C-alpha cells in the first residue's frame, strides 16, 4: 500500500500523468485533474488530451472554469451584434437564466454586450476553440484485492458502456510478481492496466511547511530545511509506471460518433478539469494549520501532517481535527514569513506549479 491512503496514491498518479502522458508511447500534450465526472460516475484521475494551439486559444478566455451556463453563451455568441434570444439556441429552460449567464459572461470579458432599447445584444470577442482532443479516465486502486477488483470491474464496465471517455485505465501498485494480479481479475478487456512503482527511490525532504520561509516558493522547494535521505521512500517520476494492458478506443471516430448532449457533457468535464487541476486539495484541506507540510516525492509534492506523522486524508485535514493548530495571527501580518502566512504561501506555490504545467502544454516544443 502506498502512503497511508488512496488519496495519496491518487496524487502520485496525477503527477505521473502530468510528467509522462501517454504511457508507453510518445508524449502527448495534456492537462490532469482529479475527482471529476457526472452525477452517475466520478473518476479518480482525468486526463484531457489537447491540441496545443487550440489550448493556447482557450487560455485567452482566462484561468477559471467556464461553467455549463456560460458555455451555452460563449460557444454560440455571434460574430456580429444580435439580440441574445435570436443569437443563442433554445436552452430548454427559461430565458431569464440565459440573460443572467450573458451578464456573467460579459463581467468576465468572455463576450461583449450592449443595450439596444430594452434588449441586450451580444457578440463574441474571440471564437471559442475546439481544444479538447480526447478524455481519459483512470481509476486508482493501489491495493487490488479480490473484493475491490469485483467492485472496480463493474465501475469500469459502466465507463466502457457509457462512452463518455475515449479510454479507461486502471492504475494499481506493482506487486513485483511475474504476473500482476490485475491481469488475473475479471476486468473489461477494453480497459487498460497501468502498474506503478511509487515505493522505489530516495526522497524525504520537506518542500514547504509552517516554519520554512516561502517568499521564493521555487527556492523553498529545492532547498528544504528538513532534508533527509530515506531509501524506499515514496517517489514519483516519469518512469514510475508500466503498461500491462493497452486500452481500446471506446469511440472510434471521436465526437462524430457521439450525440450532441454527450459532446457537451465532455466539454463541461474538460472545462472543470482546466479550472480545477489536481492540486486543488488545498481548497478542502487546512494548509493554514501549523502541522501542514508539503513533502517531496521524487518530482512531486504531497501533503504531510507533522502531528500525525503521515499523509492525511482530505476528511481528516479539517478544522475539526483534534490536532488542528491555526497559524498565529502575527504570521499573517507584517510580511513574515510571507504576506498572508505560510498557508497562503503553500496555496501560491501549488497555483504556480499548475500554471507552469499549463504553460508547458501550450508550447509545442515542450512535447
């Protein structure tokens, strides 16, 4: 078992996908997110393969998610001024909600609007690009025992039948055996199998914590105060996984083989992945706790609780934790150690890493 929870394994899989997608083949530009899906099914890890030029055009719309209501406006906004009811397709719900979305889109500079009498007219500022090429769903199960495999097989079969993703993978920790257990389970033949080796390597440095100055976040990552070398520690690198079984394309001719509703749902998932990324765990955890740290795991960073001595789950790392110790108010003032306190510094560091990954995707030379 990797780390102390499936949550930690999930973070390592996300970082591996960010470093080395596509497994066993030439690199493909992609963004990575986690815990996304639909009302019926939520995927552990989601990889969105993109066209770099179109992705660069998408970034012109900002760094935030364009939600489903805004997508309806932005995708269909006309090149010339038109009344919004004439320009946009019938949404299937009251137009007053569309009007609200038009105002929200204008507030974010996604479209331009003007008033003609008592009518709101709109036009696009730039065309919304077709930036999503493929969507890949990964189910993470580090310890694949028989009961877990049976439940997982049903979930993967649902993914295969739904056709919402282009590929479905199972990621599991390698046992080192001649034949991996995942190959012996009753998994759908369309699902790929990826075995990871995150326990191999040497690591152990604290990348950021409440005591370390993070005024220069990248320097803090490279020069941690509590640096130790521990053989066999958890680590993630671009060669930390092996393809045991290649997946099948679930839809052979892409979006042309899907109905319009499915195409729209896929784009909504991609937009959420773009806005959320996979490092957004700081939104549901408490990096402002004195015990919260980020620790190196090879080329990745994972949360660590100094009070528990391990990686906490998102449920554990909350204000209700008995060990929760909020930052002293003086840490968040007077610019020490950084303006806003160490918790804000950790958020800033993770946000900058997400931004760096996005910039790499839109640069063809990076691939």
